[in-house]
C-alpha cells in the first residue's frame, strides 16, 4: 500500500477572484466545480491534478512552495516578466531570484502569486530554451557543489517530464 500520485495542492488567496484569474491567465488552469465548505474556495484543474484556493486570513509561508511543469516555458516566462512577478527570495533589492538549472538540465523558475504564495515553474531541458533565457539561468552547481547522489537528482522521474524526446 502506498501513495501513487499527488491529487491536489491547497493554498490561501487574499482575493479568490484575483488569484483564480492569475492561475487561469498565467498557467492556463481551468476552473472546475467545488463542494461547499465553511470558507469560500475555488478549484482549478492542473493537468491530472488540482489546485485548491481558499479564502482564509493567513499569510503565505516564505519558503513553502509547489511546482508546476508548463508546456511553453518561454510564454510563461514572458508573462511573468511582463507582470513583474519574479520572486526576490526575501531580498529587498530589485534583483529577482534567478532561474536555476539542475545537473540533469531541468530548469527551475520562482514566482509569487497575488497572495504571495511561492510557485516553482519547471521545464525539463535547458537546451531547448531561447539563448536570451538560457543566459539568465544560473547553474545550481555554481552555488552549491553537487556531489555523490546529488549529481543524479532529477525533477522529472521519467527523465523528460512527460515530454517526447526532441
């Protein structure tokens, strides 16, 4: 007996409508029916899983996050850039936290939603991205040496994130 998949992630929203529109517009998620609870909720379809937004008076944890794999990283990157949503990693400077490449070539980009929840946007292959985007990506190994098993770490258990080989 064991877990076979994640079903949903549930996060707070300061303004349900604003947050729902953000996920619909930036990540092309689709609203789906949700049951009635003692708080207002919006459920969104994300591939075979769901994102649940709830209206409660709580703050987003600083480092807790969830990750989404997108089908068009460059389009999402451009929309995030247009909206100025790059995460600043708690820094007060204007320099946003960068995108990172892992040893397996996967890319991680961090953004904040309207309620300040941290979202990791993942892409399986840095080499498939435009050069202007690749130039902004930092190799994780340049920050923290990747030795031993860390060299074999991967975000995508099937090796490609469900994407066909190029």
